[in-house]
C-alpha cells in the first residue's frame, strides 16, 4: 500500500505544490493542527499556503486514505474467495480511482442469485467460455453435452440461454467496455425530462422542464439539482440517454472476434447485457457522477455566500434600538447596550389594524432619548418597509441612522435552545428582535448561533449531500471566525466553539471559568481552564483577543509563542512593548531579517510587524447604511425600465438575487451581470453588495422579477 510519504508526493503533483510543504501540512494535520492555524502561524513550513490550499491538501489526503482502505477491503474479500492472483492484486494497488477499484472487484463481488449465478450452478460456465471464444459452428452439438435434468437443464435451448446469461454478465463486468460506455455517456449523453401523469398543476414550479432535453455534460449544476429534485417529488420523469446502436457497435468492437454461429450468440449476449445490465448500471453511475458534481458546485456557492455574509461589515458597539416589524401582532421593540445586552422591550402598533401611530411615535422618541440610541435596526420581513417609513417620519432631537437588516434565519435562532438559554424569561418575538439588532452590530457573532443551512444563501441546499455540506459550512464558519478574531471576555459559547482548537466542550469550559473568575487578564490564563491543554492553547491563543489585559500583545494576532521576538524588538529600540504597538515610526526602524530564528522565518516576522502596526485589525470592510427607493413598496409598484438601488442577497451559478425593497428578490441572470463582474476575477459580486439594477420584466402572478445590471442610464 502507498505510504503517507507517497501520498504527499502525489498530492503535491496534483495540486502543483512543493512536496516537502505538503509533507509538513500532512504532519501538522496529523498532530491535530487546524487549517486556520496552519495557514496563519506555520507559513515557513507550508511555503505560505493559504487556507484554500491547506484545505485542498486535507481533502485530497482524506480521499486517498479512503481509497487505500477500500483497496485493502477489496483485496481481503477476493483473497477470502481464494481468487486473488499477484497480477490482480497489483492492478488493484495501482488503481488511481475508486471507480477503477470497483471495476476490478465487480467480477468477485458477492452477488444475489442472478441469472448468471443460477446458470453457473447448473454447470454452464464452460459452455459459455467455449461460445465466447467464437470457434464453434455447431452450437447444438456442443450444448447437448450440458443437458442435465438433475440440474434442470432439460434442452439445448436452456443450455444456450444459460450460457448467454453468463456471457452477458461477463460483458457487463468488462472494464474496457464499461469505460467506453462511460465515455460515450459523458460525450454524447442527453438528459431528458417529461412531466409525470396528472402532475401539471402540482408541478408548476418546474413547468419549463415538462419537456426538456440537453447534453448532460453541458447541464449546469442548478438545473441538474432541479431536475433530480422534481423527479424525487414525483413531478418529472428523468432519464439520461445515449444512442443504443452506437454503444452496441462499440461493444461489438471489443467482444466479436469471428463470424459464425457462436459469434451470433455472443452478439445476442451483448445486446442483452446492454439492455438488462449495463444500461441501468452505467446510467446510475452517470447520474451519481453529475449529482456529485452538481453538489460540489452548489456547496462551493453556498460556502462562498456564507463567507461573504459572515464577513459583512459590522456596525460596531453602539446603543441600538431594534424592531421586529409586524402588522396585526404589532412591532416588537428592544433596546440593546453597546455589548448587545437586552435593556428594554415592549410592543408598538403603528400599522393597521390598530394604527396607534401617535402613541408609537411617542414611545420610540422616549426610548431614543432615555437610552441615548444611535442606531435603529429594522427587520426586513413583513411590514419592514412600512416600519422603515414610520421610523423615518419621526423627527428626532439627535442624528440617528435607520438600517434595514436581513431577518433570514432570525426565526430559527429565536426558537432555538441557544436563544431559550440566553433569554429564558422572554418570548420568541423578543429574541427575534434582539437577533436583528445584534446582527447589525456584529453579523459574525450573531450568525454563528444559527445553523448555516438555515441562513438561506445557497441553491438547493436541501438536495445536496448533507454531510459534505455540513463539513464545508463548518470549515467556512471556522475560517471566518478565526480571520476576524474573537474577544475572549465577551464572546458567546457558540462563537468560541469555532475558534481554532476549541470546539463546543472547551468553549463551555471557558465560559464557566469566565463566570467563576471574572474576565481573563491574559492569554496565559487559558492554561487554567479545565481540559484546555498545551495543544489546544497552541491552536487557539493567537485567535483570541483580550483588550485591556496585562499584556498589550494579547489584543493582537501575534501568537504567544512569538512574544519573545516582539520583546527583542522593543529592547533593540529601547522602548516598552506597549509603546511599540501601533507606532508606525518605530516599527519602520525594525529590520525583519535581524529577528529571524530557526522556527520563525522572514514570513512570520513580517506578519508580526504588520500586526504590531494595526493590532487586532478587522479584515471586514467599513459599515455603510443603505436605503431603498422610497416610492417602491410592492411588486405592483414596479415598471419595466425602472432603475433601482438593490442589495445582493444570494449568488448562484446562474445569477444573483437582489433585494429592491418589495419583499420579493429579483433575479439578475448571469447574462445580465455587467462585464466587469464576469470577466475580471478581482471584480466579483458579493452578498450585501450595493448595486444598481434596471427592471426588465415583472410577473406579478408568479411573483418573479427580472433585473439587469447592463445598459443602466447614468441618471435615473
């Protein structure tokens, strides 16, 4: 079997990386290091690989490890049957893909009682072998020898049929034949869909696919997932077809060696094998292949959207009045402190049916004055635009910012155990309003409390492989949390659990320690947290921040293992460490190469200097408020040609959805996204990005809005 060293060589070649860097990554992963830690604090060992490269190494290593395990299992199974030859074992060991291994195993795989198995039990395999050699002209004469009433072979026809069943299985298990057919499917396969009987009304959503066909190799991921979902729901019938005659001719080229009576029977066996065995088997394989491919694309889109959402600009620590809008049940209002603590809550009724506008205005003004509110956050769900209008109509005595906030996932949080534990004495509406306010203050800190799959920024997320989706999204959340850093003394358990090396159990221990001993004064105190050992400390310390602690470096991303280097720098300049932090003039005097050590190379020293210049720098961009067009309230207000401000809410393989303030996102098809976003990889659309769009079509019945980012007039 291949060793890990061979794995590293293979992975390095496939990913175009240096072999010894890949070896180091594999060793670090084996030692329990996380991807964020490796990418951030082991740059010399990895050749400055970013997180994407480290993750790619990890993924490929897992695949090769699984492949190796399968090879071992297959070899053991064939060996138990006493059918393993040196040549076969070598073929299995040299196989590069799981598909190759399964093809080699197919003839030896334990089978149910197939027609071929029954024919073998009747002693007809030698006859099949003779016919397959295609040297026989008088089949009846040879077949008569295999008539055996005890084995239920009563006639020549039964003997030949049994032989044909065995040959059909041989054809279906032939590696060369299977590979040829797979290639034909990939190059020429066409996916067809048709509406199931009496499902026209029920399946209106999929109307465009009621009579659809296209080459499977060209079908975009979202369409493949849509077709398979509709098939699962019983709305569509879906099949993947190839030209039967072309396939049969390809198989004939492999198996037909002569032109006599036995050749004709072999040809019959080929036809039977294709229709009964190969076609359903290979079509299932092809379906799975394109489903997995579509899953991979969808998961990648979801992960990228989630990353953008998590790294959305935070408004920061300000007093917030948050409103969860509603009509009949009123608008739930909460006041949050700078740290997100709930200070006050109540309900106002500015909208029909109660329409207590004056009372609601007085209450809002009173709360703004009493709590010195600086920002008002308004949920963008039902009654969101109406509530925004109401708030903007109030004349306040101070400058205030009113911001619409996405409610996506807020209801999931408010009904969760996390929310109940956090606010045991408040109902679901209060928790929802709190979530809206906190999401404005720090999207990352609030969104980590919600299952990423519930945030709604993916395409067909319920149709893809849930295990792979979960792993990808967890990795994305961890990457974002560690890129931003976490304030150790205020972070929630959920946020702490995503810190490198921590996890849910240690996060709980950190919270308990904090409650029992007060805030942490230094990172070194983490050693006192139960079950947080040296390895966990190594992994997490650099990503945890302590502002106002004993050591000024604890508020930065400088890892404690490098503190001695900063102390040397300060000593060289004859200043205290605290004086060095944020002082560009002093930092400019430092020559990085003078502080290189055996375990800390130039890359690490350069990183330290960047961090000292801007300690604890937040990679997220600056928060900016946004307003929709005040004259547009619903889809009925839209007219073709209108140019509107919008916010990107979701990005898919086929385009982007944009919120224009009418409670129904519009679609900018990929063909209608401006050239700079399509052609320039550095110019990409992002979630929550502010864009200008022009309305190109409105279908009020189906609630579909088509938008474009092309040819927008310079003035609205």
